[in-house]
C-alpha cells in the first residue's frame, strides 16, 4: 500500500464564521463570485478561470442545500451535497477559498468580504446582483462574464431524465 499525502483542497474550504480571517490573508485585488455549482461543467470552469484572471485571489461562495431548494431548481436539487460541491470547487487551481452561505443571496457575505471585483454570469447586471451596489460604493467594480459555453446543470439534468424515460 502506498502512503499518499493528504489532499490539499480541504484547506481552501472555510466555514462562514471564519471567512473574514481567511480573506484577510488573501492577496488583493480580491474577486468574489457565488453560485450553486451542483454538477460542475465546462461553462462553470471557464467562468471561474476567467473570474480569477480579474484579480489575485478568487473566493467562491456556494449556496447551502437549503438555499438551493429555495431557488426552485427542483425538489431533488441539489444533486450533490454542499460538502461535495465545495470540495470539487476547492480542488480547482483557480479557486483560492470556498465558503458556504445559507441566505437567499450572498449579500451579507459580500459586504463582510468586500471584494474588489464582484463577478456574475452574463445573465446578471449590477442592478440585479445582490451586493453589487455595496461593492461599487466601496470603490470596487462589478463584472458580468459573458457565457462562452452554453451549459446549464438544469438542462443537463433534464437531458439525463429524458434519456432515462426513453430507455424505459
């Protein structure tokens, strides 16, 4: 049996109560984004890589399981638990810190971390993004990254369900 070193990604996962201390240790400019990231796909990783290029560190806030259910994505969502979603994100080289949130929006977490750049996907604007007004008022900026690959976890799940129905 080979004695392997422990994975490094758990060190990037932080509880909400520890986020201020951990963010203070990250280099600036700090980039912040959030999402469900239920089934990680090419659209997600492209978006996260592009977000990270906007600063020196990237913080990713992840909806709790209860928060996802309140988003009306389906009664069986999320498919992956919060811990699993956080672990997969933390394993990405472009991600510096992963933090969960249970509120309907990450506004409180955004205000607490006060990033230099707040990033969302191309279907958002500063007007529709929680926390954007506060970041901009503090001298930061909001960036909407256009979708490069039209991917969607919801569409993927629907495709899998349709395929299962056809094969029955």
